[in-house]
């Protein structure tokens, strides 16, 4: 999950309380004004496979570096 944040600073921030008791501060444009809509996706459905393939390609193409080490994925043996 991620946010495409506006460039302007928000006027309001919300302290969001999670079920585990932790709180995190979020700008107003990142907080839902209603309950999220739950979508049922089957584990082996075409949309899920396409979304995962796109995510993995984006991850690989991003060449993310953390503490000087390039992140990579490890292929899982079937």
C-alpha cells in the first residue's frame, strides 16, 4: 500500500488508534471518511496474479537500496 501524496502540507493531522493500542499520525488526505469496502479475491484468480506480477516487476525495476545493500527477491523453489 502506498499514497500518492499532494505536494502541499495538509491543514489537519489525525492520530489514528489501531486495534493493538498503537497510534500513528496521518495527514487528513490519508484517512478514510468511511469504512473500507472489502473485496473478495480468490487466491489463484487472474486479477491477483496480474497484480502480484506487476508488483514484483515494479520492485525489481526500482533497484531499492537500504543501508548500501540492493534489495532483491529470492526465488522460492516449488
